C-alpha cells in the first residue's frame, strides 16, 4: 500500500492497519499454499487408480468430478454463510473436515464410496476461498484490491505446484500404498498450517481495535455503506436476488465457467496425458509435471499487477489478451510429441489459460466490501461448474476421439470467452 494515503487513519493506526493487512493476506495465502493437497491430489493418482480398479478414464473422470460439483454449489452459499456465521469459523471447519475426509478416502475399496466422500470433501473445501477473499476485501481498498486478490490467487497457483511435489514425494516414499499415499501424508502440512492460521488470522480491522478503512472514493464508500444497510434489512437471500438480476454478473458467470474448464481441464488430464502419450512418469520427469501449475502461478502474480499498473484498474483488456494466446497455445499443444517442446508450450498455455486471478479482482470491484465474498462465491460456483463439466465429459471425449479433441475444445472455448469479454467491458452494474 502507498503510505501517502492513510485511508482515514492517523499515522500510528495506519502503521498498525498496514501491518495487519499484510498479515491477513499472507496468513490466508500460506494456508491456501497447502490446501490443494486435499483437492488436487486425485489428479496425480488417477493412473494408479485406473490400474488398481481396472477402470476406464471416463468413469474415473466422473469420480473426480464429484468434488467439482459439490464445490461449485458449496461456493454458491459459502460466501454468504461466512458473512452470516463468521468467515474464520467457516474456514477452520472447512480445512479440518477436508483433512478427515481425505484420510477416510485412502482406506476405501469402492469407487462409489470414494466418489461420495470426494463429493463431501468438495463441499467443505468450498468454505475457504470466498470467505478468505471476503476478509481480504475488508483489509485492502479498491485501488489495491487487484494486487491483493492477485497475490492470494498466486498462492493458490503455487499451491498446485506444492501439491504436485508433495504427492510425488509421498508416492516415492510409500510405493506399497499406491494411490492411497496421495491422500494421507500430504494432509499433514495442511493441518499444521491450520494451527498457525487460527492464531494469526483476523477477519476485520475492528478485531484489532481499528475502525474500518475509508475508501478514497467517497461515492464508492457511500454506496458500500448503503448496500450493507440494505442487506441487513432485507435478509440472507437478498444478495443473490440482487446479483442474479445483474446482466454483467450473469455474463461473468459464463466467463468464469470457461476459465474453470481451461484451468482444471489441464490440471485434471495433463498428468495422465503425459503418462499415456509421452511415456513420462511423475518419478522420472517431475519438472515436466509441475511446469503447468508454475505457469498458472506466474499468471496469478503477473495478470492482476498488469491490470492495476498498465491498464489502470481495467480488467477486461487482460482477459482479451490472455484468451487469444490461450486459444493459439491450446490448438498447437497436441502437435508437440517430444518432451522439451511440449513442456515449453505447456508453460505458455499454463500462463495464459489462467485468468481467474483477474476474475477475482473483478468480483471485488463488482461487490465492494458489502458483497465481495458473495460475488466471489457466485463466480467461483461458475468456475467449478465448468470444472465439473470437463471432469465428467473429457474422459469420455478422450476415449472416443483422442487427446487432441480435449485441447482443441478448450482452445475454442477461449474464443467464446473473448467474445463474452468484449460484451462485458461495455456493461455497467445497474443496481450495485
């Protein structure tokens, strides 16, 4: 944050506010750094599960999609539940319940039971992200929200690489456990960091003896206050009625769904693609496997910074640029049949297909302090609806038409994202 703006605080209080704003951002980020250990671990053990259960990829894709479906609908309500019951309480419960379910899954012998437990895991995993972003928006003003949400999202991108490394390490150390190792030891750091989170995380400035920060934009601050009063008067469901009556929110739900297909379509299927098509394994070619989440993490750091500094808070130009490069990369990717060119192209695709960091900044802009967690929940619901659809369908697409069909389909969807963004950039929020 710039020190020349004190957001309504005196010098001493501003220093305290600045300290806690960073502490909240980093404590949430480091918690999320290990949270994917209980969500994306299944992507890395699908080949081993296929071997043990003698199942096809289509069926395993349906099992994997159970988390995405329940996560999507969990996100739809978790942001609102957090604002009602308390962000921190819901986040703690979500991490703890996810850890327990992952361990339970590792002892199962039935794909049906695994799918049910994996679905429950998705619901509890949904309790963390939108509530964390909601807290960040109570600590970071609008003009810094792109940076803050981008850094938080960047932690989730690095978390993908952490999950790849952690699960691979567990599989190497415990080969006798096969796929089950990926649901046991990776959960340990997730639980340990939760203890640190409980000690340091504060929901809002009032929790450390500060008043809420003041937006430099007085009109924006007035609108936030009026909206908070309106929500308090009209009840729990009113924000959903308000948001789903906004055409721009609906359009960004569609954009978010495509972003979910692109992000999780790659994360779900790339490990199996490399195993089947290029003959690579996690043990022997770990860097090739982690280059995708590293690319996505780079995007999460860079994209929001570009929208704040170069595009002066305008988010849509970054979506347009990213969608064009993602389309070209996805169309070209399946034609690279050797490891080094495929790895380089995968990094490029990972960077430019990862547009959710920009979307979270847009969600904060649309919802402000009053509705930010609910808007994030709604858009993340759309992201994971897209993720659920790809997980349910792409396994059958591969079995029927081959690997190129998956990547070409994702590429074409980014052209649709481009068109939707061109419409969205001209739209204004009518009621917020």
